[in-house]
């Protein structure tokens, strides 16, 4: 009994960390668009669509601790990760810009921030989605074992 | 216990966000008022159209777009403030033609300036804006229906619109808008201080606080 309590506590903590990361990323994303007034491009919006709901989905999963939440959040995280990967490759010039989908409005390759000379917004997004997936994956393995 | 942690974390995130946001905005405002002192030309270029007395101590710099609805809505509001404080406020118009094809209307406006009908033309444009600048169905050519009433020499206007200096002037304004971080129109600076929260009341508060500071003594 004590053993399973401990396990459940650890699972909760992993999910909590994941929620914290998702919330911080969301706050950062809103900061860029609403406070610093960087206009989000189309690809940014696709990533936001995958990211923002996770705050509430994971949050709800935490309140009445429900392991099943992993099943519902992983697809969103993976979709966000794929978009972030595409965006990062586009941004760094590995995929040429001519095939990118957003020609009107804000360019998806316009550079806004450049921390320490190499960290860009799409890269932050990719990093964030990668960590979210890693945490969710650990949790999935722990509950299915 | 766990839910308490969740609630606390949420609160910390929300308040942290608000704190960092207001800190960032204050820092931006400081930076911009510093620029107004050190680099006044970024706010007022020689070519910029102004309204009001040269002795005015309060400068409202407005980055605008003739096709922007909010700019049209704010125009009478600013004129009201200027009539309420005669000689104390000077309005400087800069261009931030963010709407598609807005350069065209700026060009008309600048050509009208050569006939000394700038403000009349701008008023006529703002009043007829809904006919030619609708977002769903923009019809830029329809603006011409409303120009003769201003009393412009239309042939001369068309000739003046070809002046390459106008293109250069627009490029300069767009570059300055970028430097000053103007991403929406209208963008206001009052004596170099940016309008942080957008709204009529907020703009009035900012203008009046500058008026008090400038004319108290």
C-alpha cells in the first residue's frame, strides 16, 4: 500500500512538472505576443493550438489525479513537436523558405529574438515540446508497467 | 495538499507574469523617453506634417494610416483636446501604413500637402473611409470620388503623386516606426512617452499629465 502511494506521488510530481513547463511556455508565448507585441506567424499559431490546451488538460488531470490524462495530452504534444521541428528547420534555413506555407502577413522566418546568439523562438518551442513529450512518455511507461 | 501546491503554482505564475509584464513596459517607456531626448528626429522628421503652435510644450506624435478605422475615430478626439488647450499641444503625424495598399493613400495625402490641403484631404479620407477601405472588400480607387470636394487640383495631384520623395518619406517613417516598436496604428507618443494601455481615457490621461508637468510652473 505504502509502495503504491509512493509511486502515485512520484507520478503526480512528474505530471506536475510537465504542467509547470506547459504553463511557463504558455506564459512566455503570451509575453512575446501581448507584451513585446511580436506578431505570431501561422506556424506559431499551430504550435500554440497544441500548447495552450495542455495547461487546462494537464491541470484537470492533476486536480483529480487521473493517469489517463497522458493518453489525451500526448497527441497534442506530438503534433506541436512536429510543427516546432518544421518551424525550426525552416528558420535555420535547412528547409528553403520558398516551400513554407505562410507568404502573407507575418513571415515565419522573421527573426525576433536571438538569445546568446543561437536560441530562437521556434527553438524554445521545440525544446519545450521535446521535454513535455519526454515527461509524458516517462509517465506513460510508469503507469502501463 | 497537492491541490494547494497546484493553486499556489498557478498564482505564482499569474502574478509573476503580471509583474514581469509591467516591469518590461516600464523599461520600454524609459528607453523611449530617453530616445526622445537624445534622438528627437526619430519622432519628428523635417517632412512630418504638424498641427498646432510651435511654442507648444506637449508634442503628440501619432503613427497613423489613412486606411485605419481607429485612427479616423481618434482624429476628432485629439482635435478636441487641442482646442481645449489652445497653443499648448502640437500634433505630429507620422505614417505607419500597415494596411494592404495603404501607401497609396499616404501618397495622395502627401501630394495634397503640396496644394496646402493636407488636413482637409485627411478629413475627407477619414469621413469616406468606410467606402474605400472596407476590410472585406477594399476599393482603393473609390477614394477619388471624395477628393474633388476638398477643392484639389486633380491633375496636379496626380502629377505630384509621382514624386519619388514621397516614397522615400514613407520608407523613413516605416523605419522609424520599427525603431520605436510601433506595430499597431494609431501609435502614440506624448513627449516621447509611449501610450502603454490603448484607449481614449488612457491617451487623455497621458496628455494631461504631460500638460500639468509642462505648464505648472
